[in-house]
C-alpha cells in the first residue's frame, strides 16, 4: 500500500509537471528556497512521489493525446523532409516553388511560411514566397538519441576514473595544464 502524499508533496507533483525542474517545483510548493534544491531532489526519489508524477504524466498524455509515437512521427517528418518536395523544375530548368504535391508530413516540417504581394511600377504584381524547414539536425539528433544509435560503449573502470581524477587534481594543484593523453 502506497503512502498518501502530503498537501505540499501534491503541490510539488503538480508544479513539477510545469517545467520538470525539481528545485523550482519545491519553491512553488512552499519549501524554503534555501533547501529547495535538496528537497526537490529527495522528493523525486520518494516512491510515492515518483508514482504520482508518472500517473500525472500518463493522465496528461491521455488528455492531450500526446504520445511517444506522435512525437516520433513529428520528429521523423522534420528529420526526413526533403527540400525537393517543395520545388519543381520547368522545361527551361527554372526552379519554382510547388506545393501542389505536398503531403501532411511535408507541411508539418515547415517552421515558417510568409508571402508578400509586391506591386511593381508597371502595374504587375509579384508574390514573394519564403519558407523555412525546421531543423533537420536537431530532429535527427533527437531521433538518434531515442533509438540509441549514438551511444558509445566505453570501457571505463572505477580505477581508471579514480586515476584520472587524481591526475586532474594533482595537475591543477601544481598549476599545470591537464594532460589527458595517458
């Protein structure tokens, strides 16, 4: 049987969902700003609070219909957007914007779209269209991280880490530059 949350802990959970910052959530929940960092950290480790946060995340996901699949689909639309899908080339080799064949995913990859009507002195009009695609690099990085394709397997023992720390401390205490070539 799980412990019931105190009023302050319940407020902490609600506030944590705002920005996922335990320190700020603790402050907004009424904990002392001086100890909010530690209290927030400790609260996140408490099983009953962790369970309440997970439940709140699930309820919000259900309510907003935001799922991991939808987020991944959106990232994929951005990551795999192709500028060529927005253009056509006429028989003379001129490049023209062409949005007639765009699919929904292509439209979701747009981050900015503007059109400006320009009247020329000869009475003709020009429509200037500009658009930007969302950052492919960021979307690819996020997808790659999600899929775990950027993880490196690092063989690093506790002894290696301790030796590295001692070298850094020793080098810094003598005012020497850190030598990481060992």
